[in-house]
C-alpha cells in the first residue's frame, strides 16, 4: 500500500513542529526532520522510539481510553528539550516533535484534526 507523505502538510500546521514520523503496521514509513530545526539526538534513538516506545504508549493509552473515556486522541510527552506528540493513526501512529516553547495542546488539536481529514486508504 502506498503512503502519501504527511510531513509536508503537518509541518505547515505550526512553526514549532520539529519532526514528523509515521509508523504503519509496525513499519516506519516516514521520518522527517524539519530543516529549520536540527535534531537533538541520533537518528537511531528516534528509530527505536518509533518502533518500540511509541507503539507501546499508544496501545496502553488507547486501551485505557476505550474502557470508559471515549477513546484516545493523542498523548503528550514532555522531554527536557521538546514535547513529543503521539497520535493513533490507521494501524499505527504519527509522532510529532514540538518545540518546548510552542503551545503543544494547540499543535496537538491541529494535527489531530488534520489526520481526521486524511482520506482512508484501502
């Protein structure tokens, strides 16, 4: 299944978006650093976060949200240098690195709305 790149559209949603990654079905199909925001860490640690950490975070929080809280929209993680947004998307997730001085909730709502507008592939 072909994947239409999300990063160009998502980078336009807010200046504070540093990074976009998409994991579908356990495979990283997109991992882009915004040219205006150099990375803080090695590429390999981002890869491990997208393959191991974020799928577990999404699975656990999705299960909890589905019990009695009307599902899961997104998870906000506050690291020392930036925020990380993780959003369920199709059969995986989208991960967004956000500048620490950005309005992370506003960015999260914009990204979530944009992903809902994304046509399904099948």
